[in-house]
C-alpha cells in the first residue's frame, strides 16, 4: 500500500532523507521511529506529495506520488501533521463541516460523515464544543476525525500521541487499532517508543535521514540482540550459582541482585540446558531461568547509537 524506492530529499549538509526503500502492506500499522531531526516528517511530506524528492520514487496503492497523480493521492491519503491549527470561534461541527466542503463532500452527506468520524475517534460528545477550547487530547482526536472525513485508505499520522497524557495515549492507541480493524493502512511516527511496540506490526528506525532497521518488532529486536540475556532465580546459595555461571563457556557479564543472577549468554541456545544441569549438579535450587526480552527502547538506543555523534544540527 505504501512503497518507496531510494526516496531521498537533500536539504544540504547531509540533512533530509537518504535512500529510503521500504514496503508497507495493506492493513498494516507501521511505526516510524527516530530522534528529532531524523527525517520522519520529511518522509511523511514526500509520501503525501507535499515535498518533491531530489531522488527516488514513492507509491501509494501502486500510484506514483507526484504532480500528475496528486489529486488521487490526496483522496487516498489522510495526513495528520504534527502541528495543526484550529480556527477560533468555530464549533467542532462547523470545523468538520468546513473541511467536508474542502473535500467536496456534498452537503446532504456531511451530517452522517461527521457523525461517523466522531464515533470512530470517540469524540461524539464534542460536537458542539468550541475548537479553541479543546484540551490537547481532544484536539488530537478532532484532528484525526478531520483526517478521516474523506474516508482515506491510508492514514499518515505525524506524532499523533505527542503531548498526550497516559489516558489519552491509550485512547489514541485504541482508536488506531479500531481504524486498522476497518481496513486502514496506518503509518505513524513517534518518539514514545514502548507505545509503539504494542500497536505496530512493523517498525522502522531512522536516524540522520537513513533507515537503520525495518521489520516486525520481533525481527528488529532479533537483529539487534546477538546475545541472549538470561536471568536465573535461585532458592539458595546464589554465590555458588554465580561461580557456576562464571565458569560456563560462553557466559559473560554475570551480576547478582538478591537471589537473581543476570548474565549474557553468547554460547549456542541449545547449551542453556547444560547450564541448568551444571547449576543443579552444584546443589543450586533453580527456581526460574528465563530469557530477558529486549524492548523497543533498548533496540532504538542500540541501533541509533552507532551513528550518533552527540552534535545536534538544525
Ligand atoms: N524545509 C527544510 N529546509 C531545510 N532543512 C530542512 C527542511 N525540513 C527539514 N529540514 C532538515 O531535515 C532534517 C530532518 O527533519 P525532519 O523534520 O524530517 O525531522 P523529524 O524526524 O520529523 O524530527 P522531529 O522529531 O523533531 O519532528 C533536519 O535536519 C531538518 O533540520
Ligand atoms: Mg517531525
């Protein structure tokens, strides 16, 4: 549904987007993660046809993004910018009605359309609120409702959860999943990393204009996690357990916290059973041995630290 090939926008001095190639299938939720200035908004603007690439191409539903197809692209895509204005002295209904008119939705269909989008975004009760009186969470919901007015197949949301409190974030996440369930393909950018893991089928990590990792959360995590992190909880004699672990081939970085031993295991996965046997033979009562899951935040830090130099540029 979204495809790019070597998509690039050079702003000079290495800034912008460099050679982005990716594919996002219909019905997926794609999380685009990157630090400030990484190139997320640039990518989004290129996909919506709001910026011209300096190289490469992009397609939405097999339609190439470019001046020739811009009207069709606008019909296919619903774009919610990271910052958007609302109009003073307008009710939510008037605001949405105004955008219905901009999308050439006939007046007789607008009432149903507005009610539908408000229902999808859980904002039906806001119909008569003044738009300039909305809280940040309400504002984002109305922004999303506006993005849905022309029933686009693809939703591109730039930082939709930014500035939201935990309740509003959960609400936004549920809305995004509801939209996926009715068949939308969704791309969203975010800084709030753990937020994305639970909702995205695919993630891309970008820094300094380059895509550093792309795939399912599990794929990306596996790529980064060369070694297993194990934790062993023992009933008795943690010191003996530490000694056994330290002596085991392929075990590195052993640390003890209470009766829990944490270790990095670089030997083949099949030999974890041998470590358990050694512990039992040494008289250690093993309560639990488990692999610690690396989370998306750790993956992000691990991937991006390779190109971070600590010098921020505008
Ligand atoms: N119109 C422009 N002219 C010149 N440079 C630009 C322009 N737009 C963006 N840039 C530069 O391109 C780089 C990527 O910017 P972009 O806005 O895409 O980052 P981002 O990942 O969306 O960051 P943030 O998380 O802060 O929103 C930055 O270095 C930025 O300064
Ligand atoms: Mg941005």
